């Protein structure tokens, strides 16, 4: 059995102003794919 959760959130800023978002920077959560925990704006 596979149990997964998704979460949505809203940031009230222009996407162009976001430099970086990191989920779980301390790597405390069990995560099979830590490589997708960061978004870096362009």
C-alpha cells in the first residue's frame, strides 16, 4: 500500500520576485527524493 500526501499553499508575491523556496532544509522528514525539495526562481 502506498500512502502519499500533497500540500498546496499560496504565496502572495509575483513569481519573478521569489529567489528560492526550500522544503525541509534540515532534512528531518523521511523523503525518498530530496532533490525535488527546492525551487529556484529564474
